[in-house]
C-alpha cells in the first residue's frame, strides 16, 4: 500500500501539516476548557488518515496522542499539562510532513520510539 499515488501522499501530508498547525496554535493559546476535546479530534482524525495511507508510525503515534488528550480531558487536567510532550509530538509529525514520505529514512522515525515510550508512561501513570 505504500506505493500509492503521489497525489494521495501529498494530500495526506498537507492535511497532517494543516492539522498539526492547528494543534500547535491551540497549545500556544490554551485558554479554554475545550482544548483537550479539540486536540483529541485532531489526533483521532490524523490517526484515521495515517491508517488510510498505511503510514504505521504516524497511525500509532496519533492514536496514542488522541488517547492522551482524551485522558487529560477526563481528568480535568490543567490546560498546560502535557504541553511539552504534545509539542514534541507536533514537531515530530511536522518533521515527517516536511520529509514527504513514510519510510525508513524519515528523520523523525528515530525519535518516534522515545515519544511512544513517554506517551505509554504518561498514559499508564494517569489512567
């Protein structure tokens, strides 16, 4: 499935860039109680989009990020909680988008296991 049309990949990475840009703006503003709902929606949508193009690393990371945002919302966490972790995830996703391909030579791929481990710890400690 990784051999899909270039236009499909371009559309995926354009959507990834647009949605992560919104996440970044929302994290910077973090002024209302709907923040975690919006973050959950963005990451959940990106999870589905990554799954559709078979970009496994972004599929997994966005699924976990959606779970994390949902958990923060359920716990009624302060709007600033998890900001550094979420910002790092956004940077990794934007690095993937800038690379423009989902493959082993993506520079963000090397940092993905550390992000996933941190998300696992955060989810495990706060469930």
